[in-house]
């Protein structure tokens, strides 16, 4: 286990493995989500007629305060979610490289595997195809399945648990945003914060998006998910 990890908590009890998608199953350094991020800014510009910097500030404010920019736009501007999702996910997936080590490590996990993402299923399937893991997961629970109420809101998790009859005390959540691990911890899940490498930097990512925490809701931290899964406690 790498030296980012807090005091070890065993995952030997886990029967349901729940993964975020963006910047968790592929490295943040490939900047795939940066394409989406810019398309969201352009969407906000077109909707509000704001210039780039002002639209960017509004976008990030909604992202921080509502869980997703889409949730903020739906709340404050009555945006059609399907139009938004189709627009911002029209991206080039070529930066995502195959991840055979990660795919093998996930495949070897004992139990069910799920994706719980604030993106949509089409985007998730496109990413998984590039990773080489299109058949890995039992289900992709996306923003539509959440009825557009995203992580970190408790409703997003509770609907997922109910649909798949998941006992949170026998499940683990992997996510790149530490705020998305608060509710999982509160309901008894094990948690793993998947972080970017120490040398990661990108103009489109604000410091709070890369935040790390020593709070009790963070049980494990890794910057190498495949290795963590192979050497899991």
C-alpha cells in the first residue's frame, strides 16, 4: 500500500465495490474531463451571455454549491438536462488509454462492481470501452438514475442502495472528490480517496477540486488505483 494511506482499515468484508468514473477510473492527467469542463463553460456562456471568465466563475460556483454545474443550471435557469448532457459529452475520447492492469484488478475483486457517476451512462460506456473494461460493471448508476440530484447529496446514494439492494456496511466507495465520500462514510461504507499525483497541475482545475482531507470520512488514499486494488488490505 502506498504511503498516502491513513491507518489501515481492512476491506475483507466488502461485497459491493462502487466506483466514481471521471478522474477515478482514468488518470486526471489525461485531461479528458478538461474537455467537458470547457464545453460546460461554453454552455454557460451561451445560456447567460456572460464572457468566458464570468461564465467560468458562475460554473464553478454551481459545481461547488450544487454538486454539479447541471444541478445549479436546472435550479437557477431551468435548463433541459438532456440537451446539456448531450452537448457537454460530445468530446474526443482518444486521450483515454487502455488500462489492462486496472481492468484486471477490478475484475479480480470478489463481489459486485458498480459505477456511481454524476455523468451520464453514454459517457461512462465510452470511457469504459477505451479502458478495455466494457463488461466489468454490473450497472452504471448515472445522473439520470439519480433524478438529477447528484453526489454529494444523500439522495443520490440512497436511491442507488435501494435499487441494487446494497448494504452500505459491506460496500466501499472510490471517488476523486473527498466531499463525495462524506455520506458514504456516514452510512457505513468504507471509503477510498483517489487523488492525482503530487506533480499534477492544470489551469482548468481549481485548488479545491484537488483537495485532500484527513477527516474521518477518508479511510484510504491512493494515487495508484490498480496497485491499491491488487494490494488491498
